[in-house]
C-alpha cells in the first residue's frame, strides 16, 4: 500500500467512527449510536468521544448555528471494543444562542458528559493572542513516528495508524529524552488526508485533535515520558472554545503550557493557530497524574 493510500485509509477510518446513526429524534432528546477506534490499551481515546458528542449535538441545530464553547467531564473509562450511545438534551434555543447537554453511555452508565453552547455568526470587537514566534515550519520536522525508532509493537502502530500527522517541535515524549524540564511545548498537527468542506466536521475533528498531546506540558515539566514505569494518567475534564474557522487537513500549531500541578492533578492549556497566525481555538484540560517516587 502506498503512503498516500495508507493516509487516506487512516482518515476514512476516523470518518467512519464520526458517522453516527440516529436511533431516536424528539423535540427534547435525540439518541445516536456510534463505534470506537481499536486502542492498544483497550480504553476509548478521549478525543473520539469529544468529537462524537459534539457532532451529535450539532445535528440537532441549523447548520448556521456553530459551536463556540464546550465543557465536558470524563466520568468513566470507555471500552473501545464496544459501541457508544449518545443522548442529546435540547436545553435551550434562543434568537442567537442554543445550549445542548450531551452524554455518552456504555452499558447503561455515562462515560462522558458535556454541555456546549452554539451561536449564529455575529459581528463584534475582535483581538487575539499572537502566535508564538520562532517556531520551525512543519516541513522541517519529521513525523513523530520517524523520531522514535525504539518504539515498537502496539505503541508504534498507534502512531503510524492514527489519522493525524503529529510533529513535536521538541523531542516527542513517547520515550525518555534529555530535553529541558519546561512546562510548555508546541506541536504541529493535521489530518493525513483531505476532508470535505463541511465546517461541522472540521470543528469536530479539531476537538478530536485537541486531546492529543495536551497533557504533555505537565509531563515535560517533570522530565517524565509516556514510557515512564508506573506512570498513570487519566483525563478528568476538557474545555474548548472555537474562535475562528479552520481546516484540520491543513497544518495547525498547538501551543501548550501547564500553569499548575498539585495534589495528583495537573492543568494544561493550549492555543491552536493556523499556519498564518490566526487563533482558531483555546483548550484547557485537567488530568489525574500519578508518578512513582523514583521519578528522576
């Protein structure tokens, strides 16, 4: 299989996961079902559930009313071998804004709960934090899977078979490295093959990508890699604000930092920019992090 065919296949698999089935539609509640990516850990990737619940909510709204913010909680680990049921409550529809509460279920219990707000396009004041300076172009960086030759088995396949081309500006954190212990990093990302022009799909795919690597500013601050023996990490919540339209099949810079870690929890924030410096979205996530006492 050629590299282009493989890239197209990885994105097509993502689109299959995001293609939800409607099982029930009401004026107050809508029910959707979906599938999951296979994962080496057996646990559902959080960004998948973010994207699926967002798409379910968007399908209860007119196309010109777009999501501008979401706040979600990861309640239980999801089982990647099982399907997902998604329930959307139509909480409010106003002249300019709508609100939806969406929950993803497995085996009759919620694994993720989200409230999202949607708005019609509206003019107003505008400013944005500028894009970080001095970041190398993505073409000067190798894909992450080419920079970790010591990574083997399922962990390596997770990188080569994912729909996203991820390129860390600093060393990837999949294996130990000698980088400075700083609570920040920058990552270039895009899907490996083109999507349609549907902005709903691009917004959902951006939510999907936003959960990749966001935790690493916390790990990097303490010299911890994903391969650190005994490391336990779990996402607790995820918040996201969409500022401007963007395509996820074009390069986006994800600038991340961690302002705090304490009590077995770490907070990470991120800003996502187009290549020409337009601020697309802001992200915040808190994680549970447990690092054995022998951390170097």
